C-alpha cells in the first residue's frame, strides 16, 4: 500500500538520444523536456508458444522507448522486428491497467 516512484534513464532505440522519465505506482508519468513525444514499443506475445520464465521477461526483452513517431516508423522499417504496438505513455499506462485487471480476474 506504499506509493512508489521510479526514474528511468534510457535512450531512444533508434537514435540513442538520452531520455528521462518518471513513473509512479499509480502509473502517472512525467517525461523530461528532450523527449516530449516519447513512445513505448510493447511487443506482441504469442501465448500459444509462450515459453519464457515469466511475463515480465517476455515484455522487457523486446520493449523499447522511442523519442518520436518518426523514429518509431524508421525503427520499425529498419530491421526484422517482432510484432507489437507503438504507444504513447498515456496509452501504455491505460493498457497496463487493463492487463493487470484481467490477470487479477483470471488468477482467482
């Protein structure tokens, strides 16, 4: 029942521009000035062939941050990428809440 906050220092997966963001346990977030258009790539997980030790590892191994829509388009076209979604932080926070609720509902 504690409120937590984490600061993430990372870089754009396309151009290596430094990015800083802060996210709290209520999924509120703040993005540093240099990365105001930040996007998150969330990979699609094929549950029929899922063999990772846990869900977190499956997402984290392929999730990246990108500093603009243009960089997301170039990143997607640059190499053979796994399928997934490019989301804003607001969209990502919303989808995370839905997934957490679904996992909680099915765990009982």
